[in-house]
């Protein structure tokens, strides 16, 4: 079995995006506060940032890949420019078929219409000895958590309250973990959780 | 100005009690999981447990003091037996007057009908050089957070999802802190937050 991780940045009240997401506010109102540690304390958080981008393959939801819906706009190649930070195959869950898009630096976006289990099979084949990271968004991570697939949930907890938005743990009452480690800077607490078994 | 702290145990999704609180389930369904670190890892968490009970005075809501509502049942003297863990004055917010109740070990319960600001004035006079701890429950801590009174919020984050219940941060969207420190054992991540000013 592959080893699955996920690295959501989350508020104190469990949201990974604020309310009112749109093109101008892709993270919702206040949601950019979830990522200040990443941009303002890059050096201090270098180890965690590197770990986020160390997987052998990634899975993400279509809404994380881009804002368009329905039939593909083939000019859209993700938010990340010509050289995305993944440097590995990325499996994008979608209901609309599309040919793979090869970017610079080793990132290739593959579009999977067979559902999350199919994406997991493809990512497992591609990852080799590497682990698989569920990149987001909320509903995609939520789905793999619900299925019991995520071995290590590495929360990056920003010390802010969003009040509403995309809830990472929606309808997951009863789920429990054990804490493997934690570390903080002034803008984030990194908490590594492992799924409790049995 | 007095220094205010609060030490809520909270789930990953921000609840300090589960759904369905009643006499049989004072912490709601699943809520006892928030406190496993306290009872099962007492030694490992001795520093944090001691800090919780180090205030010069405490403030709590009536619903934390006991299950009865309306006119007082004078035989009820709290959940904690003859020698409660506070060893200091405890100001209980209520709409019903009652004479102070002196317990063993230095704990005296005072009943305050003048509201949270009045309780804060009384606790400040009583605490001397000590700090004041807002003991709970959720709505009492929430109220003092909203008023901007809590200087240090010491979250004890249990690695569980409750899904619903008493939300610590209800209607507090926009609140932000900085992380002063964190530390974990397998059953809890202790996160000390300080209110950001200005």
C-alpha cells in the first residue's frame, strides 16, 4: 500500500478557505491569512515547505487546479505558471476528459474521470517508492480522510479564526488521530497526526 | 490591568464539548476524548495541568458550575467535591443571587449577577499579583475573547474530530493571534496563543 500524506493549512476553527471564494478571493475572505507563514517566514518554515513538495505523486480536485467548470478551457494550465512546484505527476479529479498537460520541471497534470480510487491507483503506480500527497482542496482531502486512506495528516494551523468557509473535517465526527509531533513559529503550528488504527 | 488566560481543551474542528450534552454526558457525545491527555498522560502533561490551576482567581459560567438552572439548589456545590482544584476565589456568572460557598483548600465560589465586566472587576481585586483564568464553558470564554480581554489563550488541542457541539470560536471570524509556543504528546498539542495588538 502507498503511504498517503496531506498538508492542509487550516484555521483554528478548522477551515481551509474563508467564505466568499471567487476569482478575486481564491482562498475566500481572510483565507490568505492561512498561508502567511509560508510567504512571510519561508526560511523558518523551510523544512515543512520542502516536505510538502517531496511526494512522488499528487492528487487534487479540479477546483484546486483552476476556476473554470464544465468543458475544459485548454489554455488553463493551473495557477502555478510554467514550472509548478510539484515536479511529479499530478492527478486531477474531474468529470471532463482532457489529455495530459506536461509542464516544465517534471510536473505533468493528468486528468482522471474514474473517481478518487482510480486516481489513487494511478498515483500509486506513478509514485514508485515515493509517497502520495493529497494536495486539496477541502472536499478532496475530506473524501480521502473519510475513506481512511490518509496515513499522515500534517496540519499547518494558522492562529486565526475564519468563522466560516470550507471546513476540512465536515461530517467527519468520530475521526481520531494520534499526535506524532508539533512545532511552531509565530504564524503557524505544524502538527503531524497519524491515523489511529483498530 | 490584570493578565487573563484561558485553557480550553478543544477538538481539531474547534469544539470544546460534543453534541447532546446532558447529565449523563456533561461533555457531550465524544467530548470526554478532549481530556484523555489529562487523565491518561498526567505525568507527561504535568506542567500544563499545573499551569491551568495556578491562577489567582477564576471566572466561570453557571453551566460549567453545575447542571441546575433557575433558582439555586443550595445543596449543589460544583462538580469537584469538597476540595476543588482551584484553591482560589471562583466567580460564577449567574442571573440568580446566592451567598458565597466556601470549600476546603482555599476555593470559594462567589456568585456574580452583574455580568462579565463585574466578574472581571471582582476577580481583579481578588487575584492580587496573580493572573485571572477564564475557566469555561464555551460561551463564557467566547464572551471574553469577543471583548478582547484574553491575553493568553492556551489551547489544548485533542487529535479528534467532534463534528458538532459547543464551538469555542462561534461568531469570532477575523480574530487573530500569534503563536507563542507549542508542545505535544500523543494525545494533545498544547498551543499558547497571544492576542495580536493594533
